[in-house]
C-alpha cells in the first residue's frame, strides 16, 4: 500500500504511529479532517493480523468519523485510533497510559473515546495521562458508556425511517428483526418493546439472546435465519458489510435501520436496495448518538442537552431523504453529500486569519 497516495486521494491530514516497548503498545492515530473542529473518534483494540490491515482500518474509520460528525451537525472533525492487540489478553494500565501520553502530545488535535474492544475502564486509564479523552466514568463529570445513547439515536432514526416507509412513525405493532443484541441493541430493544414493537432477534452469544427473550419477549431465530424472517424493519446491530449479494435477496423488510458501522458491503449494494424501494437509514447518520453524547463533554457534559441533540437524528434522516429525492440518488449518497456540503461551506467561512489561532487559514 502506498500510504501517501491513499492519504492524498482522500485528503487525510495526519497519521501517527505510536510505539512503546515497555507496555507493548503499538497504536496508530488517524486525523482525517479538522475543518469543523478537533478530530474525535473512538479507539479500536483489535488483533490485526498485519500492520497493513491496521493502517487500512484506521484510515477508513477515521474518514468515516469525519462524515458522521459532520452529518450530525457537530463542530467536530474526524479521526480514529487503533491499538494492535487482543482486548482479552493485552490490556494493561501501562499500555493505556502510554497511549494516553501520545494523545496528549497531539495537544487536542485528536480526542478519543470507546470503540470495538475498548471500555469506559480503559478510557479512565487513558484519562490518567490526557485531557483529550471522552466517555470516561461519570464520576469524573464525564458521559460514561455511549452505547445506551447510541441506541436511543437508532430508535429515533428508525421512527423517521418508518414514517418514510409506512406513513406513520409509530412502531407499535411493527415487527423488527435485530441482528446482534449486544450493548447497543439491548437498549434499542428496550425502547422498541416499550413502544409495543414485536422483536425477532439473533446473536452468536446465547446469553445475549436469552436476555432479549426474557426481558422483552423477543422471538429468537438462528444467525442465518434473521435475514429472511417476515418483518417490517431489519436492524443490523452486529457487523459491517452485512448488506451484500447474499443477504439482499433474502430480505422481506421495507426498512433497514440499525447501529452497525459500514453496513453496505460495497456502494453498489446501496444502489441495489434503493432500486428495490427499501428505505435505508445510512449507518453513520443513525448511529451518531454515541459520538453526539461524548462530544457534549467538550462543553461540560449535560445529559439532557446531549439527548435533545440525539433526538434530532430523526430530522436528519428525513433531511437525507429530502436530498435523496431532490438530487435523485440513494440515501447513502445523499448522506455523503450532506456532510461534504457542510464541511465545504464551513471551511470557506474560515478563510479569515484570526490572531488567536482558533480558526486559521485552511486551504
Ligand atoms: N457502542 C456504540 O456506542 C456504537 C456507536 C456507533 C456504532 N456502533 C456499532 O454498532 C454495532 C454494535 O455495537 P455494540 O457496542 O453493541 O457491540 P457489542 O459487541 O456489544 O454487540 C454486538 C453483538 O453482535 C453479536 N454478533 C457478532 N457477530 C454476529 C453474527 N454473525 N450474528 C449475530 N450476532 C453477532 C455479538 O455477539 C454481540 O452480542 C457495532 O457494529 C458497532 O461498531 C456502536
Ligand atoms: C466516539 C465514539 C463514541 C464513536 C463510536 N465508537 C462510533 O463508531 O460512532
């Protein structure tokens, strides 16, 4: 992989390699775009097989956060970090502290939070070394675990998608098929159950399935059966690339609305579901609740204010569909256009030099 060519193609600002022999830290921080503000995105801990795999992942995820943060209306740029290692074996205080010192060294250009493989406890250790970490324990005045707030945003976005598909945003009596009932989806199922939706769930983790069955009267199905069940809404809340050539022909749902990142295996799958007349709530728009919640910490965390902002995911989904109709394009492309237009117009308004350096000449 020619890293500089790739960075140039998608306009990346910075890639930082972090190594600490004592703790075994091998991490990469990606700052994609800071036009709107400091780059905010979680730290993923994953046992990448090769360094190249880790580099590709952090670049892809960092750019994704630029779009997610811009589409959510945050004054925040996009970035992400990966730590190469197995989260079940390689976590230690030294490792997270060493990582925290690298983040501190970037002096606020990158701010971290949780992602796959990292937890609030890990953020607390990072916080021992840096101010530029969110999703820390509430005891520090922070917002804690972002998952329940992500779930609330997905619930709000799902209601908007239902309005577009069925003419009413009520989920009462609707059948929702949920793939993966982990941290986010368990909380999503609670909102759906409270509104009177019928749930069909699957998970590779039996305990998680049983929890949803016992707490919300969900019906459990096998992991390969979830795609073809009779339902109104399919909610992917486990893995990426789940909307693909194998699963699309099986879907009976009219709406796809879930928490997972990077749901479309390839862009053409977004075109295909659009041609089939499905309503697709773009993943990074509907799952922005977590980042909206942690971003609120930058103003001194206020949960009520954060939840109010998360509620607007409903309107953002409607706006994406307005753009999709206006410009005759699938929703995933309309979301990208919305984010790009916002970054471009804010970027232009920041061309004036300011002595305090807060907003400096950009491009
Ligand atoms: N946690 C957040 O705040 C947040 C924010 C934005 C996006 N997301 C995305 O949402 C998704 C869920 O996040 P989470 O925090 O709930 O993760 P999680 O690990 O708690 O839950 C994922 C669940 O999916 C299950 N699963 C994995 N492979 C599966 C398969 N093949 N079939 C069925 N189930 C399977 C896992 O057993 C687990 O229960 C992820 O894609 C994540 O990147 C999470
Ligand atoms: C900042 C984090 C809460 C971001 C979250 N991991 C996401 O993918 O949106």
